[in-house]
């Protein structure tokens, strides 16, 4: 009986996002993880708006990307996907006992502790910038971001990576640190060890391949009426 080829890993991504979001959409995190462990994948590109339609909400109930499908495994949320990839193939778990637990700890720290104030900044300065509370709130958000960066900086210290060798926790933490752009880029520069840490991650060949593929996917048209300043 001839061998039946298994279906490739499939992820979803947008076919267009505004310029400020390119390099930050979370399919990049999943692409990077897949490149690190050497797993092939294909991408299903979604025109803007279709992510909110019932067909995609069956895969992602909140109408977002990415999603991940590998045979019977169907996942959403970039942190869960990256941890699954780390389990699936070698390259994203540190050596030694309890490797997965230590990796998961840093994945959750990136998403649940470091990223929230950065998301608050994006909401206040981009998505709800026209609201009367936006400008008065920004100094407090900057303070919270700076506090988290200081805590992370002290923990990283002079180490190259969070757990001695590059792991999924570093991938996710560096992806979060990439949100320090524009008016808050100066906050990262206050912590040279974090700035160098981010540079080390971005210098990895797997990241370069993932970023190139991520950017090359933006071939769709913007929504009708969209103008970019």
C-alpha cells in the first residue's frame, strides 16, 4: 500500500496590515519557532475582515491570527502554538530537567507580565488616540513599561539567554520587546543588556527567514477607505 503523505503544518496570517504593524503581527512568532526547529509549513492568508467571519471563528473564536493546524492538532494563541512547536521538535527547550516548565514560565512572563503595558501603550497612542483619556494616561503607562523592563534587566543580568541557551521563552520575550518602537524606543535603550539581548535574537538566521516570509506575505489590498499617514 503506498504511503500517504501527511498534510503540512498550516498557519494563518493576514494578507495586509498597516505599516506600523508589520513585524509585530503574531504569526511572526510562530514562523520564527517553526524556522528554529526546521519544520515546514504553509500559510493561509486572510484578507482583512474575513478573520471575523464564522469560518475563521471556528478556528479562532476571537477572530485573530495566527492559528495552527498539524493533523489533528488545531491551536490558536501564539504562546500555546510556540510551546507546542517546542514539544514537537528539538531546538526550543533548554537542557536539563524541568526544561519545559522553565520555558513555559518565561513564555507566560513575556505574554502576561511584560506585554500588557506595551499593549496598553498601543491602545492609548494608536487605536484610541482620539479619546480624551489617552494623553493623560500615557505617563503612567510609560512608568509601568519602565518598571517591567528594569525587573527583566536585573534578572537577565550578564547572561546571554534567560535559561542559559536560547529557548522558546527567549523567542517570545524578544518578540514582545520588539513592541518598543517609536516614542517608547528610548525605554529599551535605558537597559543596554536588554537592547543587546533583543539584537542577539534578531540576528538569528531563523528569525531573518521568518521575518522575510512574514513581510513578503503582505500582498493584499487595504480595506476600502483606508489611508495611511
